[in-house]
C-alpha cells in the first residue's frame, strides 16, 4: 500500500469517527514518528553516503536535528546540509545554545562521520567540545548512540584508498583501541552503509512490536488504531501483538489486511 492510499484511509477513519461522535480519545498523529540527533564533526571521509543514510531515516518519518561542530560548519556548511536534507532541517552550530533539550528528546543519537580525533576524545572521556560532550552525555542518559566508524578505523578501505593506511603498527593499535573502548561504552560502531538500517532497528525496537504499552486507554479498554498499524507496516513488521480485550478499530483491521500484517493476541 502506498502512502497516498494510507493517507486516504486514515482520513476516512477520522471522518467516520467525527460523524459518529463516539467520544473516543484516540488521536491520529500526523507528525514525525521518530526523532534523531545527528552530530557532524569536520570529517569528510564517507560524508556523502552518510547523508544518503540520513535521507533513508527521513523516509520513515524521522525528524532530524543536525549538530555541526565549528570545523563541520566551516568544511561542510549549513547551506549544504539543508540542500541535501531539506531546508526545514534544524541545524545547531557551535554558536547556538547547548542543544540539551534536543538531546533529551532524541530517540537515537547518530555520528555519521566519526573521526579519529572525536573517537580519541570520547574514548578518554574528554568533554572539551560540544561534540564530545553531547556524545558522552547521550551515553549517560542511556540514549542509543550509533557511529559510522569508517573514517576512524585505521584499517578501513576508505582510508586505504586515500593512502592513509601506512601508520606504524603501534599507532594502528592505539587508534583501534579507541574504537574498542567506544564499543565498551555502549556506542554501536557500524559501517556507513548500514547506519540507517541500524538506526531503524533501534527505532522500531523489534520486528514484532509489542503494542500494548503504547495503546490508548479508554476506561478499562485499550485501543489498537489505524496509526499504530501504519507504524508497524512502515517498520516492516509482519505481526502486531495486542492484549486480550483490546478494541481494534475497523480501519486498523483494513490496513492490517492490506499490508499483510497479522494481529495477534498475547
């Protein structure tokens, strides 16, 4: 089912409920499904493909807030970010107030181009820049942090192509050790081309989402509405599990049928 058809179905359900005036407190949400904070340093290795990965997240209704370090603002630039990701994208710079509220609101924190410098700072818990402070604070908040490690990996093919793979063994070991530390801190280190997929898996939590905790309650009953099934469909789920006695709206059943999603009772 394409997005246009889904919108029509959802609109029809809203109109039906308004006409019936049932008093249901189910609210359809047309806003973003997810929020992500993407932190850019001044690194350029893998920059273009990392932006393509962010576009994939936008395609599943992820609202992005972009943080640019001072170096990133100079090398990458605000206008180029907006050209690639859309003029509506919120961009934070080193001159902006500290984006603590955006960090707290983020479902996931991304470092699309992890540089060796940033990896070293975070590995040694140096919070002397906005970037390293945000990453360390995200970890202390328990936020999922995903970093594309290609630019920081001394043995990665991207670096070797740029003739930067000739470091002495001791230096390679030290640089690799920084990445190992980041992994022990809870940062998920991935290849650039799997950045969006890894984030997506975290955002949907699991392929078969347990809907009950997010169901809307009306007195003693819970409701599975069309928007919840739509979210499951967009996440690629094949089934939605609900508690016994859950009220399933007619449109939710229609969308589940159209998208081949099985509604299961726990």
